[in-house]
C-alpha cells in the first residue's frame, strides 16, 4: 500500500477492553466520514465491537480501561507479551479514570454494602502503566477519534507524534467560547492538556481535566485563581481527581 507515494504495510491491530465503559472503543467505530479510510490502513485482528475476527498475531494492542481484578492482571500481561506496541487508550487506561474514585473507599465495606452475602472480587483501580510497560498513552474520556487518526498516520509513516503542550484554554478561545468562570463555574481548562477542541466549556460544563495536566501546569496558581473566584480548594481538588489524572489532595 502507499500514501503520498510512501510505501507502508497495514498495521495489525487488536483492541481489548478492561475496566471501562467501552466509550473509547465506540469512538474508534464512530465518525463515519473517515471510518472507511481509517479501516483501510488497518488489519483488525481483534476488536469485539466491530468484528467477529479473533486472533493473537497483532503488532499493536490498544487497551481500553483500567485494571481492577486479578484476572485482568493476567490478561494484560499476556497481551503485553504478544504486542510490539502497547497503547493505553483513554483516561481509564492512562490514569484509572472515573473508576479510580472507588479507591477512596474501604472496598470490603463497600462490597458488603452493594453485594451483601455475594461479594465480588475487586482490587484498587490502577492505570495500565502501573501493571505493564506502556509505549504510548492517548488520554481523553473518551479519546478524540481525530487524534487517534493522527497518531495512526504517524505510526504508519514512522514519524513521532507530538501531543499538544498547550492547555484547553487555547482551543476554547479559538472557538470564541465565553469563559465558564464568567458564568460563575469552575473550569480546569488552564491546567489541562489541550487537543480535544474544548467541547465541555462550549457545552456549558467547564473542563473536568480528562486529558490530564498540561505541560508546566501551575496547580498552586490555579488553586489561588479559583480561590479568588470563590471556589474552595476541596471543590477544585475533587474536580481534579475525577478522572484520576491529577492526584492532588487538598
Ligand atoms: S476513558 Fe471514558 S469513554 Fe473511555 S472507557 Fe473510560 S469512561 Fe469510557
Ligand atoms: S472556559 Fe475554561 S477552557 Fe475556556 S477560557 Fe475559561 S478557563 Fe479556559
Ligand atoms: S474540555 Fe476538559 S473534560 Fe472536556 S474533553 Fe477536553 S480535557 Fe476533557
């Protein structure tokens, strides 16, 4: 196959889900206007949501979800042993994601409360990188399909991919969104890595930091800014911990 006159071989990929909502996988299957081109350069070896194919001779493993059970530790270890490149896909895989909120609780007590006499096995949630070596992390809840497509293009052409170093605010201003702070809301845009095109401020929610910290994010200055606007440290830190990406305690 060739692209712009450059020869390449199709990428043999497999997608696997762990503790997550499968929203990142859905993103890959979404965006119909580019789906045909996207699939043309990929050989799907394993991807439960789009194909009944099942095999183990893949080069690239895309991992969605965090690790929260012992059988998941065994499964991710065997995938790691087979894959040449292992990619953590989405905030659950990169940081633990919303699942990680449960780590703040006594799991035995919570298990009894929820499941009574039939408790389920559950471990504290860990991101993939805390269990096996990860070659690339693509953050976002869910991931941006456009960003995944860019990364796949770079992998095909063998060119390193540079994630944005600027914060969400830059893209928010490019969209002419009125700042959520002006509406009396908290927004983590100033300290969160850009690349998502700032959909949450545009939708009226403020940013929750799903892509993790921007390069050189000044957390203390952000707390001071939020305090000056009347928001408590607790309110801000709870938002920062929502996706497990900042891990601050205030
Ligand atoms: S990162 Fe978000 S969309 Fe992706 S699996 Fe986790 S909860 Fe779902
Ligand atoms: S709404 Fe959020 S992302 Fe947009 S400019 Fe304000 S702080 Fe930055
Ligand atoms: S605006 Fe913030 S919470 Fe929303 S997608 Fe972007 S990084 Fe995630």
